[in-house]
C-alpha cells in the first residue's frame, strides 16, 4: 500500500490534526439548554406559541423557587427573606411571590365566598381577645398564660375566660403545633408555629406548607454555563440567608431554565460516563478479538483520532450540542470501531495463514475496502435521513453522526495501515483466534425449523405492531430524582399553571363567550381570565369586613412595645401550662384532642426537664429559641390580617395593579385565557383528550400540553419520513451496487426480521416510543445493513462457497462489532435520564436481533437454498460494481 511508504508522515499528520481538532472543539463547541429549539420553529404550533410569548414576555422562561417548610409560616418567612436577597442580584431582572402578592393579601377576604367570609368573621370575633392580648404582650408568659386559661376552662377548673371559645378543632391543632415547637426548641431544630392556620383555618389546605417565588433572570442567552450560573446564584442566596438552618425549609428550583439545564446536564453526564465506559469496554473487546497489542493500539489510535476530528466538525458545522446530539461520541465509539475490527481481523487472518505483511495489508484493503465504504454509506444514510426533517435535535445528530462514519472510514484506511507498517504484527499461526461455534448454519440439524421459527416470530411481532404506542409527555423522559423534575411533579396538580393552556382573544366579551364554551367541555376544569379576578358580591362582603373591623378593640390595631421578661417568668409560664394540661388529661375522658394533648404534655415535660438541667445562659438561649419559634412570625401574620380587614375599594378591571394586568392583558389589548384541565394530564389519554377538546373550541390555544402533543406528532412524522428515506435510499444504493436483486433482498432480510422483533419486544416489555428512542429504527437500518453486506459479499467472494467460510473471519468481525456496539450504546441503559436509557435499551435490543438474524437466520437461508456459487464458477459480472 502507498500508505505504508509514508507511514511516519501519515502518523505525524494524524497526531497534529487530532491535537488541533481537540483544541478547536474545546473553544468552539458549546451546549445549548434551549430544548424548544430541537423542533423546527416553522411549525404552526411553534409560531402560535411565539406569538403568545411576544404578547406576554414574562409568561414563559424563568425560575420557580419552591419552598417547602415544616409549617406555612416557616415557608412564607423564608420566601420573604429570599425575595429581598434576590432583588439586589445583578442577574435577576424581577422576582415576585405569585401566591402572596400584596394586592391579593389586601383583598383576600373579598375572594372568599360570602358564607365562608361570614364564618371567618365569627371565628375572628371569637379569637380576637386571644389575639389582642398577644398583640399587646407578644411574649412567652402571655402566650402560655392564655393557653393555661383555655385548658383550665375546658376541664371546668375555671369559669368563662377570654379563651373559652377558642376551639379550633378542639384545640388539637394548637396542641400539635406546641408539640413540634417544644421538640424543635429542645433539639435546636428550625420550626415556626403556624399562626396562618390558627387565624384562618380555611386556608390550611390550600396554602399548605409551601411558598413560591417566580424569578425572571436577565437575558444572557441559552448557554449551558449561563443557566448554571443563574441557578447557582439562587442557591447561594438561600445559603447566605441560612434559610434551611433557621426555618427548616427545603428549597428546590424548577421552571423552564432549571428543567432544561438539569435535563441537559443529566444527558451530558450520561453521555460522558457512557463514553468513558465505552472506551474501556471497546478496549477490552479489542484485546479479546485481536489478541495483539499492536492491532489494539492501531485500532484505538484510529478511533480516538476520528472522534476528535468528528468533534471538531460538530463545532464547525453546528457550534452547539443539544439534548440528543450530545450522545454523538458514544454512537461514534460504538459504530466507528467496527471498521477497524473488520480490517484487523481480515488482516490478521491473512497473516496467520502465512501471507507476507505488505501483501496482507494490500489484499485486506482490496478485499474489504469496498465493503467498508458501502457500510459507511449505508450507516451514514441512516443518520442523514433525519436531515430534511423538522426534528432539529436529531437532524443535527444525523449530520454529526453521518459525517463521523466517513471520518471513521478514512481514519481506518489511513492511520491503521500506517501504524501497522511502523509496528508490524507478528503472526501466531498455532494460536486459535476464536471458537468455531459461529459455524451454526452448517452444524444446526434442522435448518428449515430455524427458518420457519424466524418467520413465525416475525408474524407474531407484526400482529403486535398496532399495540405499540408513543409517550407524548417529555417530562417522563427526565431523571425523576432531579430537583427540577421532583418540584415540577409536586406542583403539577390539576390546577397548576404548567398544566394549563392559554388563549389570546381580542376583548373581554370574547373572553366570556369562549369561557362559556370551554366550561361545557368535560376535560376542562376551569377557565381564568382578568374578568374572573373581579370578586363577586363585593358590596356585601365589604360591609361584612367593615363591620368586623369596627368590632375589634383598639388594641388590635396598635403596635406593641415589647417589655423584657426574665428567664424565671418564662420558665414558670411553661411549667404552669404543663401542670394545667396534666390536670386536664386526668379529669377528662374521650375528648377529640386528648391524644394531641397527651403528646403535647410529653413534649412540654421533656422540654422543662432538659431546661432545668442547663445553666442560666443555656436556659436563656433555649427560651429565646422557643420565643422565636412561637412568636417570630406572629407580627407578620397580624399585619396581613390587618391588611385584609382594610380593603381600600371595590376591585375593578381598571384598578387592578399593572403588575397583575400585564399578566392577563397584552400591550396591544388582547386578553389571555388560562384553561385548566380536569384530569391528570401526565397520562397520555387524558393529555390527548384535553388538547383535543380545547383545540375544537380554539385551534390557536397554546401551552405545554399542546406543545407536548404537537411536538410528539412532529417527531413521529420525522421518524416516518426518516425511516422511509433511509429504507428507500439503502434499497436504491444496494440495487446499484450489489450483484442482483436477490442479493439486495438477502441483505435487507435481517433488517426486516430484526425490525419486527424489536417492535414486538417493545410491546411485550411495555416500552413506549418517545422523543429519544424514536431515532432507533432509521439508525438500525444503516447500522444493521452492514452485517448483511459483509455476509453476502464474503459469501460470493469465496470460491468454495458455503457458510463455513463466511463465519471466519467475517462472522467473527460481525460478532465482535456487535459486542462493541451493544456494549457502547448499552451503557445508556444505566443513565438516570430515562430518554437516554430508553434509546440505549432499544438500540441494544435491536442490534442483538439484527446480529442474530444475520449470523443465524441469513446463513441458514443461504445454506438451505443453495444460493452459493458453485466451486470454481464465478457469477458473470460479479464483483464488477463493488
């Protein structure tokens, strides 16, 4: 070979080119977090969503901070602290609390039902003496003095007191809150007594123990590192404020930015780990297959050089990697090494049979070079088939992967021979290279049974095809343990905005008409627009609120002046409460709050016992901690209660604050409708039903549910288009290059069988097609056709014919190529990213079926049908076109 005469020059150029390619890729290849751009922006649903985003720029994109605390007050207080901290951050454009906007706090009572408001007013009148006393003296002695009186009045020990009517669920909730407060103060754990639930028990279920912040960062692009910086700044702010330590809260980030960042991070880490494992696995297989460090080193050098060149091409041609194309390196390793395996095994086979080195290299290149080129063409065709589709995420992978196959072919036929010329392989004729059990076709006793069984399984698989399905929800592909996904799922209740659809209408009248139509649909739970934010029966409610405010004593509205309390006073107050609670339990039976009171007494006694054993300074510290737990959030809750009791005027569309109006009315005056689903749309059937019913009324409705469904349909169309193009292109290529239509059919036969087996197995195993693994079948066409080409061409190339010769060394090459490919791509199965895992699983399963069909079914058919040319007779014109 000419390559041998310039081996040192070729190797030097390859090393320099590889270093330069690696350097270029490092500086020019980035990772994009914008997963929306994986689908063509020209599709109708993308244009509708773009129009909606232009009308409401703040409606999408950003970060949702989910703060879960041990009590509503702890979560709310932590949210206030974090909000104030983030307002001064240079990367934050705006931050707000959508669940506690001042407008809705001030008008909270107007948004309650009339009967609910009256019941709340009665409760507040009852609790007012209790709250008023704490407002005047917000300290531990006053707090426990009130509770001691309440317990004594319930046990009949004292006559009527101001706390006699303080039932609140039989005081069960108070006792439970006190138990947690005592335990937290004693153990030094963060907690906040829930005044929110005690003042307004109608909010206990709706507000729960969660607070939300909505953050819009400044626009810094969609770069992976930029998203990481923004999210890190939010976590650092929470850490700086010591929110988990002081309030016992759990802080998670979700929304479009965290979801995209964590998904791509998971995919990138999976690709990186799979790449490392692939290299190790491929190296081990190469040592097993080639039994020579020189052959292994030559193959490995060609593989790594080709990988660096392909990476540089990706940086030059595209510039960024997306969620799908980030896996190109693993695909390259698993597929690109096949050329080296075939070359080295054929070269070694000739050397072990006594062929001189130079002639062995030349004969190997002549014998399989055309086959390798044809395999590069067919494999790249499988990748390139996605280029014309609207699925940009895969089309970019197709461009990188398809070009990478030609790069691998070039590296194999240049670097590998040059290395072997420099470091020549020494033959080992006496050493067996591989067991003879691949000669299945000749040894199998019932070849017709194999053929019949293969086609019978194909028929069963074909019958299962109608039961295959597609998972329309891309959230199911993400790592469920990641912070953003777990928070998203916790928020994804029926009424969560992320599950809703949005519609733009020209005016309020149209909004009301559309609302009436939507509300008739069984799949729609509710429709919200600005008109619905105007409370009903405001005049009657304001009258009730005004009367309630007049009934409250003047002290309720005063700002207290705290007076110092001694450690002895505070200890005595807790001790008196504990004794009163003990007498209450002794003298009463079968009360609804008895078990809660028993737990509270146990906690109080443990608290007092531990406090008695401590020094004066330690007692002071523990009691200060208890006061913060019990009364730290009391002033803020009283402030919010006073706001709710002082509505300034009736709420109208005209006086709704601009910050709220801009969420419902666009700059050009269009109204936004938010359509909330009735059912859990994480289930495919509910998602499709909701989208269908909404689109029947309003085809231009947009939002995550429509995006999920329409993107899925775009992906399915892309798959069908790519599969058809790959199949047609390969058939055309094979008809042009192979010797006869019969050979074309023989090459495609393993693919057809394996494709049916894979579809049947996916139904049997409950594996759904999704955004990630849908690329498998077109790729398998390109990958799998190689085996048939090698088998059929080598079958005709041997004068003696027969399958016995096919399995050595071609059979070994196919077998080891299958091992390296399955082993490389199979690493994705262990990825926490479910999309990557499903893609790896489907590819591995499909490759196994392809190799079984190529090494078992195809040779048996060839042997049984007698398709081999007779000894010494060459087919007229055979081999001329290849």
